[in-house]
């Protein structure tokens, strides 16, 4: 069947027309990101103190357990990356969502720090593998040239989680039947299980399985501007990838930006309370900022689409560094700099996550991306997990203060800009080379 798009350019420049099944795939990835950020990152603003109270330990101890779970999750990423190559991202993402949902319910219904940490290992490994290992493969396969703006859409899930997840858990703790943190997380765990089942039913590994072209372009555009060798797996092996400079640059730079973003958002409510806001006001600020961040995610994606991932990452790093320095400079009191920094943080909330798939896809293309992602994401994940160690160490060393961590994250952002300058953005991307052949 001919896939003919009615737009004059064959749909190659549209940032909205992805077709029904394209949008279903985008929504699926968005929901996985929502659950990931809620379960692993922003949700810890309320779940970490709650479970710390239940277990009778300091909040910093739970944050360190989350850091351990994130690092152990790297082992999951390696295993799931291999599974993803064999059974495809549709089944992989579905199974991982189910595992994460079950483990999340168990994590907050245990009676020891050790059991909490063990359960959270499966939460981190499951939902992050679903969203990034399998979800990243879906994005690279379905939207190889529009991955920037598509990641802008999917990472809106991060912002929606930042806006509503903490509030949702607070509401769920309220009813008598769900009055503990253990009861409050049950509906969320069930939602993850249901999403996994729906994913296995509705999602397809490639657009060709739905009789569509990548990026929903017409046959004419696909044949003239893409590498059409569908049987080509990229020729990558684990050894080759680990010996490739671009893989390490992509993993380190994207992981470092995740350190900054995740590290800030996991403790944003507590930081705002530290500055001087009331608890509920701090929660409301997080909601407002996250909703503003929806526009920020989309804007970062569009900029990525228009000027390229490398330039966008450089601008993002400078922006985020300034935002964190402004917040640090406010000290422990509410000043105009606080509001300026919070606005800048809001615009960058989802931006860092865009790059985790966008940059590797820019460099390596969609051919063999499941192999590339199976190697690169464990490295990204290990780097990202260090944010919890920074927050935990700072809180334990300073009697609970979070401010100094922002200075560390600002330094990471600035150094990362220098590393991004070394990236060869399209070095192995065959679709890009097909469109720019002389």
C-alpha cells in the first residue's frame, strides 16, 4: 500500500501530523514517563518522608536507599536492553510496567529499610527500562528525524508528574481506606500494571507494522531522504560501541543533565520550604512550575528540531546553570531571585530528558538503535542516579540543608556544556546522510 501524505512536503516538516498510531505511541511513552518521574523522582518529595516516618529513620537515609536502587537499576537496564533486542520494545515495555507496578505497591508496604530498598530496585529498573530502554527504541524507530519534537511531547509526562503526582499522593493518603502511604500507592501501582497490558495490546515495534513510514512521511520522501535498507541492524556490537568516543560523550552529557534536573526536582518542595514557603505553598509552586514546564518541554523539542540537538544542549546547559546559581544565591529567604530561578527551572524541567533519546538518535540513527540503547542507557542511568547520592550526602552533612546541592548541580551543568562541544552530532546517522548526500 502506498503511504501518501497530502501535505505538499510529504509531511517531512510537520511537528503535529504523526497519524493516529503515531500519537498513540507518543501518548504511551508520555504515560510511562509520568509514572517514572512520579514513582522514582518527584514523588519522593512526599513518599520519602512518609516511608521514613513509617520506618523510623531520617529522610536522608531513604534518599540514599533511592540512590542505591537507582544504581542497582543499571543492572536491570543491561538485562532489559538484551531482552528488548530479542522480543522488541512493545513486549519489553509492557512487562517492565507490570513489574514496576507490583514492586511499587510492595515498596511502601514493607517493615524494613532493606526491603524498601530491594523493592525500589525493581521499581527503578522496571519503569525506567520501560520508558527509556524500550520507549527510546520506539521513538527512534517511529520518529528518527522528528525525535526532538517527539521527545518534547513525551517528556511532558515528566512535567505532568511534577504538577500532579505529589498532589495525587497527598489526596490518596486522605481517605480512611488509604490513610497510609502504603494504601495511597496501590491505585498508582495498578495504573502501571494496566498501562503495561494496554501497551502489549496496542503498540507496535515499528511504523511499518502499521503500514506507515517513519515520521509519517510520504513514500516519495522516505525513498529519497531516508536509508531504506530495513534489514540493516547498524552493524554494532557491544565491544564496538564501548570503544566509540561518541557513545561515551552521548551517555555522559545526557546523564549529567539528568543529574541536574532530577536532582533539583526530587527535592524542590523541600528546598522551597527551606527558603521560607509554607508546605502547601511549596506544593502549589511545584504544580504551577511543572505546568509551565509542559510548554518548556515542547519548546526545547521544537528548538531541537529546528537547530539541532547539539546547539540546543549547549543553550540548555547555560540556562540551567544560571537558574541554579540564582536559586543558590537566594540563601534561606524569599527574594525576587527565587521567582526568577523557579521560572527558569520550570522551563527546563523536561528538557534534559529530551536529550536522552534525541542525542543518541542524532548520532547513531535508527538502524540498530536497540543495540545502541542497550549499551548507552545503563551508563546514562548510572550517572543520573548519582543525583540522589548528592542530595543524600548534602542533607546528612549539613543537617538537612539542600541549598549546597544546587551549587554542585550548577557546576555539573557548566562542565557539561564543554563536553557537548566535543560531540559529532550525525557521525553514524544513515538517514541524515541519505538526506544530505551530495
